[in-house]
C-alpha cells in the first residue's frame, strides 16, 4: 500500500460524521418521509422540525455515501440503503438501532468516553447517565420499549436458524431465559408443535409477548413468566435457551446465569446458547469485533470464543457437547447438565 493509499484508508476509517448523520436521519424519520418518493429539502425540514440548511448538509453527505439520491438540486429520494432505515416493522430495519432517542442510541452516545473504558476496563454508561444500563432501562418505560423493539428486530433475523438448527424433536419443554418479547421462542414453538415453552424476562417484555402472540397456537403452549435469570429459574424444562444473552454480561455474572440454568435442569438436561462466536485473535469479522468493544463500553459484557464458553459452562457444572454453525455467523452451543463437576 502506498502512502497515498494508506492516507485515504485512514481517512475512511476516521470518518466522524457519517455514523452520526445516519443516526440523525433515522431519529428524525427522514427515510420514512421519503418512503413514497422524492421531496425537497425545505419540505423535509418542515416535516422533521429542523433547520433546512442544516438538514441539507446532512443529506448531501449521505447522498455522497449512497444512502439517498439527489435527482435535482435540493430534492432527495430513497435508495435500497435508506429503505433499511425505515420504521414500521420493515424486515431487517436498522432504524431501532440508530435512533439516538432510543435505548441503543443512548448507549452509542456514551462511547465518546472510550478512553475511560480503556483505563478502567469497565463500562462507561453509568458515568454518563448516573446508573448502569439495566437500571436505566428499567426506570424508563420508553427506553425499555425501544430496547425491546431493537432486540425483537435482531431476534427475528436469528429465529429461523435457532428453530431449524437444533435437535428440537428430542426435546419436550424449552425455557427461553432472557428471551425478550419471545420472537425466537415463538418461532421454535411454531416450527415444533410438540414442544411446550416458558418465556422468562423482565415484566414489560413478557407482557408485550403475551399481548402479541399469547393467543396463537404456540402462545397457548407457553407460560409467560416475568423474572430475573439471576434468581432461581422455573423448573420443568429439559432445554434452556439463551439466545444472545450471555454476551451481555462479564464472566462473573455469566457464570451465575449458567449455574441457575444447571440448578433448574434435570440430569441430562441441556442448555442451548445461540451466539456469534469470536473465533480467536483475528478470526472474527470487523462487525463482531466492533460489537465486542461496544459490549465493554455499554454493558460490561464481551463476545467469546468456544473455549471461553466451555470454561464458563464447566464452572456451572455444564459440559460443552458441541458447537454448530447455524447460518449468518450464528453458532448454537449445546451444554449437557450432569456431566461436569460444578465449581
């Protein structure tokens, strides 16, 4: 790589404004305003409640990045990229993840304090907002709702892989611990009518799940149980599902969570962890490495490789039986209860 090429590469990596411009238009609903076609910047600004000149600068940058079109000066239109920023339940929408007024965007804004995280090894969310992220979400129903919406969108993308990538026919009853609004569990129960289920999470998420799909055939085979997975878990399941849950927590909390799973399972019961594995140093994609850093800054968690999950399981009396790729980089790790010595 020449010096000029290296300089250009660094310029692209240091891009400060594009990420925030994307978040700004998602928060203002600009992609939704353009969903039906082109609009002039003055009308867009009027509907979004912002200053036309300032919005024009943002739209020019994002048009140069390919997010919008500008067919005539000052008139902007949608693209396949902006479609992914629209709200309204569009599949694969990134809108909830970029909304600066929602729970995920609130966490993103804390990341400017990355130096403190590097010096302390601890999350910086509490420094910015006065309390840890989970306490902050619990104190604000609007933040809770936005967090649940973002998690449901993510869960919708991985639910088919979980439903088809595991030996569910051999199971009888699955407990989805930390399952949010139940998107994954509903798909598992829909795909395997012999299964019964239990959804356990915070009360608002469980209430949303009950309202959303509680009256469906799969909902009538499911118990909706508010609670914490750090307390004793409901007994009766032979498989406990943890889908994108363990990475939210540091090792000491993750080990407690897995121990609660072991305590709730009969001998021979299984814990199924659905996560994107960090495949050793340099073996993970940039997206997962970015998420790994975000987990440190906001939640205090981390992405892990298979050996790190194996060690966590052993501390809880669980033995890793296997890890299978389920598509899209998602791995399903199956742990057996009763085959490892509890710490």
